[in-house]
């Protein structure tokens, strides 16, 4: 997962969805695959978002593919975000293969045909999709169509500074998290925050409502596809706790504090520099800590749950990279060979995981003796395997419903929302209206 690219995910995700939606075709493009046993050959181009260290890891695995498939020539173009890819595909000038960091473009890409339906290739080659965890399968298909495959996954948990916690154990419930954060927070004589035990602001680094959804059993959509945010009691429970947490610090105090912190994926990350004692993050942070803060003593744990839902402890939010064959591909057979290799070959997945520190997405790779696992990384594998872990469901207009909730949360935590129930109902209406536009 390219962390620098992730810095702009929130800002461009909605634009990316619009770009992909701009494709003139509707329905996933389908091209009959060659007969079983046919040998793919020729050139393909793959766009991805990786840069720097991560690009080197990814390209080394592509080189392994080329060594085993000498008749296929691969051109890799890194540093490409979803907006760039969407515009290129819409113009008919896109790559053969697109690797995206945003699972929420799956629905839009399948609906518009920006990515091809992979089902004919999967069936021809007898790919066992049951080797992919159920939660991962769910976020990589839309409306019964599989136009993408998972290319590693992210799971989210709690990072904690061992020196700051001392003999105390990481919190398992919201009340424990709140109290421990208060104990670890340090303020100046004038009351300004110098060290935060935990930053409860939505929008800070990886803090998003989705990270807390599995623990509180909150639902995003009703069975008919309409927004469930306003009617689901889990979201109200989360938002009430989160606002009380923000109020303890003081919204303005928190805003001033985070404004002075380093960027999320820089060496000045607030957790890495000891400005924040506990922080939400994905498994990829393990690699960043090794590279940027090798002397920091840290631990990882699942995110705390509501006190009345302690049985959910261990579950977490899951998302990840997706890869597919674009509508503009001129060589889908060779493209599929590379997609298949990157998403089902155990050796490739293990090498990618060991280098990028993302979680593999097949049971064979997860159980491989070559997979490098330490206690910090094991936490995130366990979260993936937890049956109560979940992701955000793909929709026809991408991440618009999540972006709407995230924008609304900014108003909520600042104190501008006075009637929680009524405001959430208005949010549902807004989300449903946007969903109807895309159908």
C-alpha cells in the first residue's frame, strides 16, 4: 500500500469515482477468454500507486513473473492514483491492468465497465475463490460481478507506545481507552496539549468512523441499499462516545495540537515521535516504524470495543488493494496471467507481504512458512481471520456515502450539530439521493 498516495485518498476518492463513472459503457466489459491451455503472450502495461521503497518491492515481484513468463512483456508505471487511471480509462488510453488503493471504486468500476468481468477467466482456470477470506471476497465484487481481485489487504488496530504505558496493558474497551488516554495526556501550564494519550478527532491520520464500525456492529446499508447510518444504534453509540472524548480535550485544543504534528507517512508521524501514546493504524505501520523509528518500543492490539460489546474485541476494519483488467486493455489474456499471478500465486503474495508488510489475501499465503510474522504483525493477521471483522460495502457511486459521513463527522465533533438523531436522518436522505443518481 503506497502510503504517500494514501495521503490524498480522501481528497480524490470522490473525483476518482466520478472519473470512472464517466466511462460511456455500462455493465462490466466481457471478452471470451481463450481455450484452456492457451499460452498468453505479448505486451501489457500495469499502472499502480507505489513509489520509492514500495515500488522496488512491487517491481521485484513483477520481474519474477516475467522470468517465469518470458513471452509476456510488462511495463510498470508507478505513482498513478485512481483519478489518473480513471481519466485514462475513460479516454480509452488506460493501461491493461490497474492496481488501486481504494476498494470503494470497485462498485463504480464494475457498474461502468471500467474494469472487465473476470469471472470467465476465473472459471476457465478453476481459481478457488474460497481460498480468499470471505470479508475480502465481499469488498472485491459488486452486484454479483467480480471485476477485481484482492492484491493484499489492510487491517486496522491500535498501536501503543510501550514506554508510555509502562506496566499497563493496552485497552480493550472504550472506557479503558478513554481513561488511559487521559492518564497519558500531558498539558503545558497554559493548558495546551503537549502529548496526547489518544487523538479522538475523526480525520486525524487513519481515524475514520469505518475503523470503529466492526467493534460496535454498526451497519452502513440496509438490505435495499439505502443508508442505515441514521437508524443503526451502533453509530449513535460510537458518535456519542467520540464527542464526549473530544470535549474532554476541547475541540479547539485538539485542532491546534494536530496542526503542529508531522504528516502521517513522514518520519515525523506523531506516534513515531512520541507525541501520541496510542494511535489507530494499519499493519503497514510496522514497516514504517522499522524504517523510520527503529528504536521505538511499540506494541499492537485490536481496537477497543464498546463496554457492552466486549465479545467483539479482536474484530477490526478490513480493506485493501484491488487489481483488475481495464476496459481499454488490448491484451486481456496476458493481463489476466499477471493479475492471476499477483493475486493467487503463494510465492508472489508472500514476497509482497514480506516486503510491503500488508496482509496476504489467500489462506495458502497466510499459512506459508516463508511468511515473516512477528508479534506486532500477528495482530493484524488475527484481525483478518476474526469472523466479526468487516469492511465497507461497494456501491454504484464508490465511496460517496463514506465521504458524506466523514464530512458530517467534522461538523459533529466541532459542536455544530445539536440534534444527533435528526441530523443523521438528513445524512441518510443525502446519501440515498446521491445513490439514486448512479442507479
